[in-house]
């Protein structure tokens, strides 16, 4: 059975051992997402500097592929604007982030990564200037994704119907298909997402997976495992998606249902073929 975690990081704690745990628990496919520049000890001064980060990430994903089937997702995290703005004007920071996202797009074109992410808007309170610039960077990410023909993983403020609709409108303006826009860390609001068009990647907290399954089958599952030795097991441990899939089976959702979530939806969103 194929079991996919749509959003995981590898940093300084278990590294590839996290994927051994994932695999032993029944996991088969994983989307590994690049982190912030500080996690790579890089202090970007120009967009080009993100290349080192993406290269390090792609090389880690290649190693991960010896354990499970792993896909690289690369982008410029929305919190990057706060980090960069400590060293330069926010406008300059936004420009560098846009250049970084263009480089991420080239990596996707070259087949080194499958999607752009995580990109979006800060999840914490920021000034109007930073908020507007974040929207501008996000709009650019949508345009790059449209040109390259790839999906986008979003990191945003906590879910609100208005916020979701606003982002959908931006993607629509960029000409990007809404089902290629995935909101990472989604609550189990399957109907609401279906109405708006953005694809939810449900975070496996509490009973979220089960809540989602009761509403339909248009979603992905993720842990947002951070692999940070200072916060081990955050946000959720690497074994969580396989465990939640087993729980769904126990609750009467059959293997066809799991196939829909872990294979068909993934293929549809990313435009890739998922096989064992
Ligand atoms: Zn993440």
C-alpha cells in the first residue's frame, strides 16, 4: 500500500533516520520541503545565494530516495522576509526572495524538484509593508509556477475563509490552476477548500485525518515534521501519517480510499506518477 506524507523537513535531529522510521511504520512516499536560509547557515545577499540552499536540499532528497520515494519541494519561506529585513530594507528583501523563487522554478524545469514551496505569507503578525510585500512575492511565485507548469505548496496565516479566497483569487490572476495550489498545514475543512478550489494538505493533529475523511476524499495528509533537535517530534513525528492511515482503515475507510488520498490526489496536484 502506498502511504504519502505531503510535507516533511529534514534538518539537524534524525535526518535520514526519520525516513527509516517513516518507512518502518508503513510510509512509502514523501515530499521533503526546504527550510529557511538560517537552517543552512546561509545569509542571502542576492537571489543567487538561494541556489546553495536548493542544491543542498536536492542532494539530501537524492539520499532520501535510497530509503523511500522522496520528492524535493523548494522555495523561499515567507518568514524569510523577516530574517532578511534585519539586514536590508524590506523592499530589497522581497526582490531577493522573488529571484530565489525564479531559481527554484529553474530547478523544477530541470527535474530536480517537483514543486515550489513553501511560499506564502507569514503566520505571525507583521506590518502592512511586510504583508503587502509578502503578497507581491507570493504573486510572483504563482507566476513562476504557471510558467514552469508546477504546483505550489503554501505556508500562510491560520485558515480563514476570506484569506483562502483572497489567495485563490491571486492564483487565478496568475493563470495557475487552483488544484495545483496546496495549502500546507490545513485544517480538516474539506468542503470549504473544495468550494474555493485550493487543495488542502491536512495536518495530522488530533482527529484531523478522520474528520477530513468523513467529509470527502479531496485532500492530502502531512506531518510538517521539523527534524529540529531543540523541538524533537515537532510538529508531528515521522511515523504519524502511516499511523493515521491505519486508523482510517480501522474506521472502515478502505484501501481504495487511501489510494485516492495517497496516490490519485498526489498525481493530480503535482502532475507526477506515483508507483511503488
Ligand atoms: Zn513546513
